């Protein structure tokens, strides 16, 4: 795995809100990721979450992508991939924070002829509010403008608040909340399989439709800086854990949000593998 970050990577990420890291995975690693993710998604069937009974339906959103979250919780192969300290260190380095926890992973698979992904922000959906939230997006197939590659609004993370729009049929609904972005040029991010991007949780992004008969598979993980607190939103937290939380509690349950990397603290979930 090619995990070295240059000064240019870091500067681009902090200025623009996203960065591409070419050839994160070599050919053997890419095959391992594809095999594990395909198996995990197949075994999950139509259940979106590891906990609960949220299932895929026939809505516009469900036709944007096949989405399976927290595969690390119920698939040993994906667990090994996600609990990789090196990925946490990359995220921490880009954001300039001491420690990183997994918020949730998710496989995002655009089926043939899938709907576009409307412009949105990530962090407003989550159970913590941070300008240092960050996600990795790993291309398991070549991601192209034809099959639904990502697009970003550069610098939007520095201007965004936590107003957001749903991923729905109105591709540009987010720009009604942030009209200053509507006149800016977006930046496309096509990626060869094995390449990844990182983007900030307040960076505006979307993706095109899949206009091909093939899949566009990606494996992603959302990361939370260590020390973040519960903001009152349930998001993907298991009901039994959610019932123990009150607003302002530190989110530090290693069985739910494992500490992946820290500059000075032990990381039990990673060290115990």
C-alpha cells in the first residue's frame, strides 16, 4: 500500500478540501479489496446496516447506489482492511489531528444505469459535528465520467456550515443553500482502480449517473477525529448504544467507533488484530 503523503498532497487537501492519492493499492491488494467487499455485500443481502433492519427499496436514493454500511462489523475480511493503522494515519495527517476513529465504512456500488448522486455534504448527517471529519474513497473499478466518478467544489469546506440537502432527484438542491457555489466550476475526480481520494466532511461533492452496463464499485470509510462529542443525531449508531448517550458525551466506544490511529494513545482494536 502506497501511503506516503507529500507536502503537495497535504496543501492541496487543506486548501481545496479534497486530494487524490494515486495507486494506493497495488494489483494484489486491489484484488483482495474487491474480493472482500464483494463477499461482504453479497452476505449482507439487502440489509444496509450491520445493526437494525434498514433495507434497500425502490426509491430514487436506492437507485443512486447500492449502499452497505459498517461491513467491518460483520465481515472479517473487511475488518482487516478497515482497521489498518496506515489509513488512519493518512487521515490524521491530512487533517492535522492527533487521532482518528472509524465513524462508518460503506460500500458504494453504482449499478448499471444508476441515478446520479446529488450534491451534498457528509458531516451534517453524522452524530458529531467537526470541521476535521474526513473520508477516504477507494476506487475498486476505474471511476470515469461515464460511470459515475466524483466531483468536488474546491474550497467549499472552508465556507460550509451544517446546512445540507438530501441526495434526491434535484441534483443541485445544495446550491439553494449555498448560492455562491452555483457559479463555480466543479472539479472532476476520475480515478483508476486502486487509486483513492480523501475529502473533508464539509466539502461539497456529488457524482454522475452510471451511463454504462458495468458496475462502478467503491469502498469508503468516514473518519471521526478522536475526542468528538455526540450532537444528538442518531445516524448509524446502534439503538442500544444510542440509548446510553446524551448530547455532549464523548464518542469513544471502541466496539462502535474504534480508534484507528493516535499519535500517543494505544489503539486496542487495531493492536489486538
